[in-house]
C-alpha cells in the first residue's frame, strides 16, 4: 500500500478553516490523504464583529462556534495548542508534548497587532484581536463610567471618559462609531446627562483620509457619519507614545486620556522555525 500523504494546517482562523474545507472537498475520496488541523482555540471566531462585542452590541457567543461544529465531517484530526516549533529538517511541528509529522505544511497562523516598535504602546493600549480583548475593553468602559460618576472635577471626569482610538482603518472607524453609540445610547439610560456629556471619542489616523484602502465614496461616507455622530477625527497625526494618563503625538502635543485603543495595523503572527529563512 502506498504511503499516506499527511497535510498539516497550522491555524484555525478564516484561512485555515477554509483551506481545510476546500481541500476536504477536493481530496476526501482519496484514501491516501490525511488532513489535520492545529489551532490555539477550539472555536472559530468571526473577528469582523469584535467591535460590537466590545461595545455591548452583541453577545460574545454570537461570534464564536465550536471548530468541530464549523468543520463537521471535514475535520478528522484536530490538535488544540500552539505550533511552538516547525522542524523542517524532519518535517514535524511541535505542539506541546506532541510532534506532528507532515508531508505538506500549510501555514495560516493569522495576524497579531503591530505596535511599530513604539515604546510602551503594548503595555498601555487596549487591542482588539480576540474575544478576551473585546470583553476586557467593554468591562473597562463600564468601570470608567462608574468611576467618573463619583468624580466632581469636570476636567478629571473628561479625562477619565475620553476614549482614544488609534488607527483609521475599517476596525477603527467601526469601533469609534459603536463606542459613541455605547456612550450616547446605552450609558445614557444609567448615568446622568452631566456624566455622559463629558464622555468623548477621538479617532487618530496617520494618513490624509480614513479607510484609505477603500474607494472615495466609502471614505467620504465614513467621515460624514463620524462627524454626524460627534466623533473627533484627527488626520495626518501620528502617535509617539502612550502612558496611563495621556496619548503623546509626534508634534509634541498630547491628549489627556486614560483609555487608548490601538487598531493601527497588524503583522503576520510569529512562527518559530529550526532553520532561518532567506527572503527571495
């Protein structure tokens, strides 16, 4: 009998999930082929709606599904864990205490937040790449409102309730719009007008326009909507540093705020190999 052909997929986000589905469709009748999947979570996450979880628009359970349910009969072998080391010399991937052999390796590990090597950004900024991130941000917003409701000093209250979002791409634009609704809509039912009116949302974008990867009509519409909602948009502005009480801009100015959310870019998730690779 001919040797089995092992195809191992690393990552169970959009890329890995759909690769496995399509490969199964093409190869399921070939008994020589074995498909296996490695993922750090045992569920599939619909990341485009994370901002709605962060602002209370939807329940976290609405954007996750068990990975075995999503893939159904397509998924035979699933390994829960992180691909800690890819050993190309003997074609194995280390996942915890297990070494998984492969003939063909498909890497779809996803992306992680890019902080562009700016000091302290990762320490002092919220991110929005996971369910945990979204829940943490939502809870923080609620805590800030609770704390501010007992603060007498107006300037201090405004600093506590200023939410600064860095990054004017789709995630940043959607997030600030939902944050403004969260404050003006949901919070207005539970806190005094004096408190909610001291809350503000600021969007910082380094480029000349928001949603730069989209068409002119979409870029114009997004700006109009945010302006109508009362979101302060700062274009051609870069963030130099962030600490617990302010966001420092590259022009030397700073914004007093206790909440900074970084959605200014992503980079490929890190994978460790046994041998270095040269860029071709």
